[in-house]
C-alpha cells in the first residue's frame, strides 16, 4: 500500500527514491515554514519581520515558565509566543462574540 500525502500529490516512495538517487529533497518536498510535506506553495512567505522585546519576570515566574516549557520539550520563548498567540485569539474571539450579541440585542429592541 502506498503512503500518499493527499494534499501534496507526492508519495513517500517518490521521496525515498529521490533520496536513494542522491537528490536533495528537503527544499523540494518539505515546507520549512510549516509541518507541510509536499510540493512547496508558490507565494509562501518564508520569514516574517521579527521585533525583539524585553520582558521583566520575577524569578518565580521565570522558573515556573521554564518548568512548563521543559515538560512540553520547548523553549521558554516558544512557550511565551504560543501563550501570547492563544491569549490574543481568545481576546479577538470574545470581542467579536460581544459585538454579535450587542447587535442581536439592538435588533430586538
């Protein structure tokens, strides 16, 4: 049975064959900006602009973050980025939910 990545249109056998022939497959089949396997999309932005920032934490908070990050096998920075993204997503979802409820209430008046 062939292992086919449905979205990518490439089989594992094709990738293995290319490797065996000495072909460089990383750039051809793997999208380094995601976990996507297959032929790269044309207009994929490889790097976004990064803004550096400083964050002052108490020692206790830093230790706690490090413990959580270690349990997830990721860096403290990765953990903070994930949590900030989740918090922003929740904020935006809550805001749009409140706006929708406000519009519905206004219609019933």
